[in-house]
């Protein structure tokens, strides 16, 4: 049944929530898990709105903490660094933060014949962008990562290997992120010789992303991906089970 959910890492690392790379899934982390991590966001991985200046779009990082208090719910908080023209400097610097909350419910747990079903949202409350600079004109509510989704995921285990398939529908509220709207999904594979690792391929609405994640010593989670099969992004997280 749901024992596959406890294997390795299921995290959508850039948000700290469970999922694939850029695509949400109906996978869940183990009940009681707490995760703290950081992620390098290639400029091709960021929303178009808010992540550009006079020099164009730029690479950045985010930091997050997330938890799975019960098997049916996950919650998370993340902030992403934004560039701003700080007084006294000629070029924009990382002086602003976009903060957002995430939540995910899984009312239907995966069974032998039944797929898991999840609904959720990133940035479901309009949080505020904070800046150290008085020149930052974007201060106020931001929705760079705001989206809502429903996802279905099913796994198949055979000969010690695990295959997973996810299909989801996602809607971003910002027009600048419309390329990620609609039907998205992906495939995962856990080899029998490395059950704590996962190979991934996904369609995020406009491109194919490839990646791998791995959990070392039950606590250290690593991920490396190629956005559009070309641009590197990746992250690291520490995971501990409080139960």
C-alpha cells in the first residue's frame, strides 16, 4: 500500500513540498518529517514577473522549512531572494525577499489499485515582499509563485524496483506564468540497488525537465536537475522525523 511513500526523497525541492521537480504530485513525505533546505534557481526556472531587472532575468536562491504533521497534509514556508537597486550601488543586489506559504492535502491515499489524489497551493495567501532598500518599487503583496493544483499519482513495484507516474492540472494566477498552466506530469524510477534515489522526467507545461534526487544517511537530501534538459538547478535539505 502506502509503504512506498516512506522511501527516499519525494520532495519538490524548490518549494520544500513533496512532488517532482517543477511539477506537483500526490506523493507525500513520511508522517512527522520536518525539512529545512535551500535551492539554487536557474533563471530559466523562475517566474518571468518579478525576477528581471535592467540586465534581464537572473539566477537566485530560495530557503524553506516544511513539515508533514499528518499523512494527509503538508505545510511549508519559503522565501526567494530578489535583486534590488540598493542606495549607493550602481548595480542591483539581492536586497529583497519574496515570501510564501504552501499547503497540500491528500484526501485519497494510494492503495493497491487506487492512485493517491492531492490538492494544494503554493503562495495560497498573499504574503509581502520585503526589501532593505527604499528604492524597491515592488514592495507589497506578490504572487510570483501562486498556483493551485490537483494531482494524481500511482506507483508500481516489481522486482525491487519502483515506477511512478503523475498527472496534474495546475493554474498559476499571474499572467507571466501562464506557460506553466494546464495539464502537467511526469515519471519517476527508483532502482532496486539504490531505493533512496530517484530518477525523474517531467513535462511542466512548456518544456521537459530531467533530474535525480537522493537521500544520504536517512537525513541529507540532494537534488540536481536540468531545466529544459539544459540548465542546471539543484538543492540540498536536511530531513528529520519528529515521531
